[in-house]
C-alpha cells in the first residue's frame, strides 16, 4: 500500500505548528511536508518555502513529494483581515482555489479546510448556534470562510473530492504567540499573567465566545480526517465547540493561581466583530457523525496554559 504523504500549507501558524508535530507522529516525519512563506529555523523535517497563492509552486510540491492529503491552513485572520479587506479575500480564496484545483487534477485523496465561527453573523441564535444557521458574516475573513465552505461542498458534489472541514472556535494554545484573531485575547491573557503584567483586554468583560484548547482542536481535526467517508454528512463545515467563556471568567480562574494578576478593559474595533459571533455553539452533528467529545474545560485548560508558559518564560530567562 502506498504511504500517505501529507502537505501542510500555512504550517507556521498557531494550528499548523502543533498539527505538524502530530501528523509526523501519525504518519512518520519522512511523510509530512510542512510549508509556509518563511522558513522556521527550528523546524526539523521536510520544509518547503511555498506561497499557496502560486498555483505552479503548489503543483510542483504536490508532484515532487507525491502528496496524497493536503491540510490547508493558510488564511489571514479576522482582526488583521479587516485592515486590508481586498488582500484578505485574495489570499484566503486564491490559496484555497489552488488547493482544490491541484487536488482535483492530481488525485489528492483528502483535503482539510479550516473554517471558523466567523461565518456566523448577527441574524443567528447566539446561544447554542445550530449547524444549519444562516451565514451572513460581518468580516472579510468570515465571508471568505463561508465561500470556502460552499466551494468545498461543490468540489465534493461535482468532482467527488473528499474535502472535510471544521468551524473552529477561538483556539487557545501555548505553542505560539497570538496571531491576529479576535479570540486571541484568550491566548494573550495567559502570557501577560505569567509575565506578571497587567492585561489590557480589547473586549468587554462579559463578551462570551466559543473557545477550544489546542489539544482538543488537533484531536478533532485528526478524528474528522480519520472518520469513514460514509460517516461525513456535512460537506460544508462542522460546528465545533470545546467551551464558552468571557474575559472576566478566564481572569477569575487565573486569579485563583495568580492572585496579583490585574486586568483592564479597553474595547476596540474587535468588540464589534465579537458581538456578531455566537456565545456558544451546538456541535451535536459532529458528536453524532464521528463521536466528537472535547477533553478540556476552562479550569483544566488554564492549569496547562500556566504550567507550559511558566516553563517557556523561565527557560528564556535562564538562556
């Protein structure tokens, strides 16, 4: 049987950094090719400098390494995306079109496409938002993700391409710095706490948003991609949830471990983005189809985040 050969585009981002490690464990380092616009000097394994908006460059990598699966993680995120809407649309859409076409033309078996809670707009049930909600987002990032979901469904129906997708909530992890998303306050707050700095939150204290710990996000991704094709009933993108909380909630949990930690609230343009997103997500379809179940809540995630970031910053001080 031919080995699976995995290409990860956008491997240097928050999700890609961790997913690459797990895919190397699963398929063997020799069968995983990470790619991004810039080389990570600490990366060990196969790495290609690749602009996924360049069709010929993407095609070259796919053919050279005999790729069988693509995990396409390239995207400009919500808050950064609003600074240059046209560029955000061009990068997010062109890179995904290239992945779809290369996959169709050259026999790729599976494609993973990350969507987001940014696909939802103000005209949905904000609590326990259903899978089949109306999607009218208020950001270019969200618009691109809705379009991508529909193109994923189109390529599956028209060309039988096995594209699978998750609507990630805010992803919280210790392995990388905040990357320009509206939910990234929930990453930055832990860095500030461990560095004994006051955290200036750009959202209001009571703004509830769906979140997921990085370990659960990776777990969900691998479980979805491993599920039998006949179990996949959603060919746009599955709702996914781990937990839901507001800035004041995570602040109070951190204070239990770090009682001197302080926070201020200075809402900016990202507050309007957050207000258009759900408070919580109904991911019952994922649970039904491929037995999705998260392992982390706010309390046990906070414990891991503080432990890992203290190790990270202490090692930097020693160095």
